C-alpha cells in the first residue's frame, strides 16, 4: 500500500511540475483600456467547434504567417461565445496585419476592428493549449467584479510564442 501511495505522489508531483512549466499558475494581466484599430486578414467560419474546417482555418493562418505570405501575427475575431451558444461558433480566423494595403492570399478577406472603444484586455504567457481559457476566464471575472457588461465580440491575438491577448468591448 505504501508503494502505491509513493507512486501516486510521484505522479502527482510530475503533473504539478508540467502544469507549472506550461504556465498553469500564471495569472493574466487584466485591465480596462481603449482599443486601437486593427486589420485582420483571414477567412470566416460559422459552425460547430468540432468541424474540421475550423482547425483547417487555424492551420492555414499559421502557414500564411510561417511562409511570410502575410506579415503579421495570428489573430481571430469571435462574434459569439460558444460556451453560451452550444458548440456553435461564428468567427473570423486569420492574421493581424499592419494596414489595409496588404496583398491577401487566395480565400482570404480583410476585416477592420474599430478602435477607440473601452475594452477589457487580458494578457498572459502560457502554453497555447491552456492560454485561451485562462484569458477569457480572466476577462469575465474582471468584468463581473467591476460590474461591466461585455459585448459578444472578442478579438484575440498571439504576439509571441506562448503569449496571448484578448480584448472584449464594454457595452456602453
């Protein structure tokens, strides 16, 4: 019985170290700020979060950045919260580009995210597998504590490996 306890304790320690290493205990930095205008080159998606077309859109965006077809960083716009709308999502998956004058790859279109709006912004460094959940939870917790009502419009981007930012506009 003691051997089983030691094996389980050892396994738990290993899991704890891995979770710490991937940023599981890193708290996001959350603040109320004013958004800046952004341009996102990408492709729209509407459907189930389990649809292979969604993962293909993410893969294409990563390939576009890695191949330098577009200069920018991975970024997405979400028009609804899939946690509140079943598994259905309405999104725009792509790359945040510096301006509207970029040449777009085949199948891509350009959308402008307006600036000058009050937004709740969360930023953190962690593994991309856990990063979105941490960021969104931080935004929603902050809004609840500050008694803010948020719009169903989410912009996320990943300025560096294992770093992410989410902005959600405050309803006026």
